[in-house]
C-alpha cells in the first residue's frame, strides 16, 4: 500500500554496478527500458470492431541503453560477445514528510540481465564527453523500492511478478 504521508521529490543520487562492482562516475542519465506486451488483435462476431489483447507474461524485445561518459574499460567489459551482462542501478529516492517537512530516503534498485546487443562508441570532441552507449538485450528486469519487488520479469525462467503477485500463477496451474 502506498505511503501518502510522504511526497516523492527526486532521485537524489544513483550509482551503476556491473556484476556487483561499483562503476563510479561513468554513466550519465539512464532512461529505463520500455516494456511492451505482445498483443493479439481480436475481432469477429460479438466484438464491435477490434481490440488488441495483451498476452499475459509475453513481452516484445526489451532493450536497455546504458550510457557512459567516456569509452573505457567499464564500457568495453560489457561488449564481450556471448558473455552475460548484469547491470544494477542503485538510487536514493528523496521524500518529504507531510507532517513535519523532514526529508527521508527510500532505496531504489533496477536490475537488467541479458547480453550486449549494440555498442555506440560516441564522439570525440575537445573538452567534451564521448557519450558512449551499450545496449543490452534484456532477458531479466527487476524494479524494487525499499526492498519490495514492484516488477520482476525473467523471460528464461517464467517469472512475471507485479507488486509481489505472480501474474502467471493461474496459467502455471493449468499447464
């Protein structure tokens, strides 16, 4: 249940980890991957026109871009062909307490696992960052706030959890 006694203000700070090792100061702003359900268009007798039905637990390709300020060993380590990629973003969400205006924090964790799909070396310009990027083809995503799993998807192990509820339980019971 949501805590309405606090106002979420901002991500105060974050760090990027590769297989648990902190990569200090290497990344910039990270746009989190879009997650899109695979759909089937439904039409026919009894349906006025058509609509797209989400196929529960099935998702399109999920690509997560990880930006790097400079092309260095940290970025290159993610480009080993066939090697698994395991990136974790850890953040501190800042909140304001409504009753007394004190500031508190929640831990946020975003984990992606998969393999490197694309590499953009970036640019070379005097006095500027290179803005390199690695794109990970994700097979696993976890979004957690204060130790609570808000979203977990593991494409290879049949796991799809939202707000702690197994979204595939009814399907698994039938198959």
